[in-house]
């Protein structure tokens, strides 16, 4: 699956925010529809000052036709400057209207093709690779199953003591099987 540039009319956004450029990307798979409106900003203050109003405008004007697609709308804010950590956290953890991604601290604003490639990483997981290590650690984890099965979940004193004993048993097991 890939992200493709789309010529969707985003004038409802560009007419409101002259200093921000907008571009739409969509997946090439109709069964796994994801759309992403990229908001390209020259400085981080455009993002911090406008992300809420942008999402509100998007909620009114941009509604994908596919029912499942409504849940797969992203807003990506792109800038060469670094967005302060707290603001970045606040924006990316806000799920109203759309999920949000910030690509910041870039050496330059990427071309549309390069931006599509960069957005594929967080949206489609294109940068993920399969771990080629042997299954040794998985076998160890499966053998731990016996140590945690039946753990009491209430807050009684006896349950807390039983959980503490279970944790001690796991620590002992892991120390014996470190290598």
C-alpha cells in the first residue's frame, strides 16, 4: 500500500490560512482507505496557533464518502522548525476530527513525492521491519505463562502478597535463565 497525491480541492483551508500550504494524500487501496491532509508550515507557531481551528474547518468541509474512511482521516503538520515538546504531545494526542502527526525539525520542506514517502512511515508503517532473531525469547516468555496464570486482580492484602510472590518467582526464573 502506498500514499498517493490527490488533487482534492482544499481551498476551504487555503483561503483561511494564507501562510500554510495544504495537500491531500490518499492510500491506493480502496479497502484500506486512509486520507491525510498535510499542512505545510514555514514556522512552528503556525501549527501551534492554528491546529484547533484547522481541525474544526476540516470537520465541516471534508467528509470522506466511505463510512470506514471517516475513522482514517489524518492531519499532518510539517515544518522545518522544532515544535516544543508539550505542544507536540498535546496536538498528537488530540483525536477530535482526525488523528494528528507532526513532522518537525526537518532540514527542508520535502517535495510532494518525498512528503508522501515520509508520511507512509507513521501512517502505513513502511519503515517497520520484521525482526529476524530466533524465537528463543518467545520461548522464554511462553514459559513464564505458568508464573502469571491465575494472578488475583483484586486489592485484597492476600492478593497483593500473592502477586508479589509471583513477581519474585519470575525474577528468580529470569536470573537463572539469563543466557
